[in-house]
């Protein structure tokens, strides 16, 4: 698992896309929750908790089915915000690399 961490606009998604390239690498981020069926981004701060839960569930499903590596890019402004991902990595036997 590769965790990309940084402030908004720092290039996390861009770096994730470079890592993923044309390979079969999975990339997830909380912001994906806010895209509608037409591909339009509609951020709603009142849904942020649900968006983070959605991202964690998606990553858990990928790891459960042995997708490797998995790239997760979020702001992760606090260390504790990464804890669910570290727990999943431990549960499924993934090594974690974190880039800030």
C-alpha cells in the first residue's frame, strides 16, 4: 500500500495517477465520493464523514481481494487519520509506504 499525504493542491492525485499509469494498480481517495454519475465534482462538507468511510471500505475491499499495490491519497492532516489504513494493511499482510 502506498499512502500519499499532503495539503489540498499539493499534487497527491497527480502523483497517484503517475504511479498507477497503465498498470493494474488501484487508486482511491475520499474526493472520489463527491463525483456524480456525469463526472462532475460536487463537494459537500456535511458528507465528509461518509466519504471517508466509503474510501476506507473501498480500500478494504481491494485489499481483501489481493489487489496490490493499492494507492491511497488523502490529506491525512493528522496521524490518526491514517490508522484505519495501517490496520487494514496489517490485517491483509500489506507493506505500507507513506509519502508526504
